[in-house]
C-alpha cells in the first residue's frame, strides 16, 4: 500500500500550480519581481494545457529540458507563450531558451512574435526576458522587426528609459534597415519633451545616441531640428552631453550646424562654466581648431579669457586653449594678459597669473620681447 501511495504521488507533478512553481523559484533568489510574477501568473491561466506545457520543463520548472528539438514541430512546442513566460522566472531557463533560438526558421520566429503579442512590453522590461528579446531581434528580418516596433509603438518612450527595456530598443535601432523602421522609431521622438527627457535619462541617452549613429541623417532632419533647440540644457547634463557629442560627430548638414554654432556662441559662458558643458567646449575646440568654426571659438575665448580662467570648470578650456595655440598666438594672448597685470586689474590671487606663468613656461625666446613691449605702455 505504501508503494502504491508513492506511485500516486510521483504521477501528480502535472497538477502543481504555476504559483507553487514561482514560489519554489523564489527560494533561489532568481525570480522576477512580484509585479512581473503576477503578470506571468495571469498570462499562464487555467486554460493552459498541462500535457503540452510541462513535458518541456523539469518537474520543478527550473529549466527547459536540454534536449535539442529535432523537428519544427518540437520547436513550436517549446516556443509557446506559456513556456516563454515561465522560463523568465529563472536565469538558467532563460539562457536555455536563448540557446534554442539558434538556427530556428522564419516560421518559428513569426510564431514567437505571435505568441508574445500583447505582452512584449512586460517581457523586454524583465531582468531575464530582455536578454531573450535582444537575441530574438538579432535574427529577425525587416518585417518581423516592424511587427515588434508596432507592438511597442505606444510605450517605446517609457521602455527606452527602463533599466532593462532600453537594451531591446537599442537593438531595434541598431538592426533597423528600412525606411519604415526609421519612421516608426522616429515617430516616438517627434516632440521636444520626449527628446529632452530621454536624452537626460541614464538609460535613455544610449537610445538617443543609437538613433543619431544608426539612422541616416536624411531620415532624421526633423529630429535634428528639435534636438538642436535644447543643446544648452543637454550640454549641461552628464547624460545629455554624451548625446550632444554624438550629434556633433554624425551631423553634417550645414544649416543645422550653423544653427548649432549660433546657439553655442550665444550661450558660451553659460556652457563653459558648467562641469559637463566645459567638456563639450573642449571637444569642439579640438575638432574645430583648424576650421572656420574654430575661428569663432578662438575669438570668444581670447576676449573672455579673464572670465573663463576665473571659473573652476571653464579654466580647463583656458588650459587647452594655451596648449593648442602656436607661439604667435601665445605671444598675442600673453601681451594682453600682461597689460591686465600691469594696469592692476588682477588680484594677487587671480588665476590669470597662473596662466601667464604657464604661457611663459611653454614659450622659448619670446618672453623678454613681450615684457619689453608691455613696459613701453
């Protein structure tokens, strides 16, 4: 009788509830958040066929049975909505599911997208599910990526600022190759607020940078026009300034860049005296030193040198400026600064005195000539 009782207990793993499975997983600290668990439990409801579902998993649902599917029919059984969602309750089972993506057919990919319809957002924002979705996008064709983009179109702004969701959105941008994909992606950033909020977010800034790098400039003209309007705000933020640097590197349109230069020159001191903005000005100074744009920067730095060197952050710009100047330019700058010193316009602790010494130390054979000229005044 005891033996029969044991057999009876052994034959009932199929009746284990999905909630019990999730509870058993939580003891290993590898489960999803409680809110995500609730969503999964809701998705895996009483209509799930146990005969179809559980044979693909071990008895405690820790992982998918590692036997590789031998046929398309087996693959269809693995990639059901219930199997996929339950796999995400555990890191090991997620990795096993990712491995199963290797070499699958277009029909299977279509089936996965169909199965996840309505819950893509939940999956990409899951700490395990986002890895699966990122790998899935890498093997999708254009039409399949478009289906996913349309599925996420209403929430993409929130998704790209999510710690986990951002990875999938970045992959969608990186692998985009058609005008329709570009259009769908840029539609999510079709106003000033969305661009600014996303650029200033620690996760969203990477999405904006991917848009700038991977979407051809001819397709993002409207985006560029809106982006450039907020250069001052973005350049003064630790995440925003990274997006601005990418914008400079991948934007060649003359009209846009002239507008960009005008904004920089108008707000030069404001940007230069910021702990993040000064890095942008330094970057521009190096890139544009021998270009027409560099002439404007040189002139404003020369005329505002005293103001710039008396601020901790903009003083770095002064140091770089001295480093990039040739001897003739250094001579002209030193002559001007010595005049300020002689006329008593500098305090004894003025940072300009340090720059005068720095210039003197960087020049050979010109110091006496400059001092003689200054004394004649």
